[in-house]
């Protein structure tokens, strides 16, 4: 078993059996001031599913009828292709420097450089389905690494 596997399994268990996930003993939710586009995931292009559109960045670790677990990686300076996430999910962000998230049209919807206090990693957060978007890793030295647990039901 690889190092970190027991932690991943514990996170998956926690998130599937509780209504919230915790980061440093606090509930962390998506900041509603972030201008993420919403809509009906059924209307989003199937070829823009994260695994189909950005396979270099999204690796399936486990998938069944209930859940899909992805390992997501962006190297320093990398921009991932536009993609979406059709299911609610939990993100366990292991490492990241500054990054920008843009919607499918290229408009900035989140830029870590505008935060009053820097994000602290690792951190865990809940995400609603995400319409087509693309993340750019602005760091010259730190890879953005996270585990995304997508709830299919």
C-alpha cells in the first residue's frame, strides 16, 4: 500500500458518511463570493468532463457507481484544458502556490493573489458541481496537487 493511501481512505470514508468535511478542525465551504458559474451539469458538454478533457491533469484512482476519486496535478506554470465536474465533490488540497481559476470563456473567477490571507495546506473543502473552467498554476516551484472525491449520487 502506498504512503498516504490510509489517509485517502479515511477521507473518503469521512466524506461519504458525514454531511460535512473538516479542515484543521473547522468546516470549510466554498466561498460564495467566488463567481463560479452554475447551471445544469446535464447541459455541459460530455467531452469536457475533467477526465476526458484534461486527462494529463486528472487521473482516476477509483471509480464505481457511487464515487469517482481523482488525483489532480498541475505542474508549476501549467494551464489545464477547460473542463467541468458534474458531481458534488470533496477536495483534499495537498499543496499549491498561487493559482487562477477561469471560466470556460476565460474570465477570472478566482485568483489566490487577491485573498486577504494566504490559503494553508493541506486543506479540505466541499465543492458543488463546477461548470467548465480552467486552472492556471502561477507558481514557478510548487505543483498544485489534490485528491477530488466526486459523489455520483
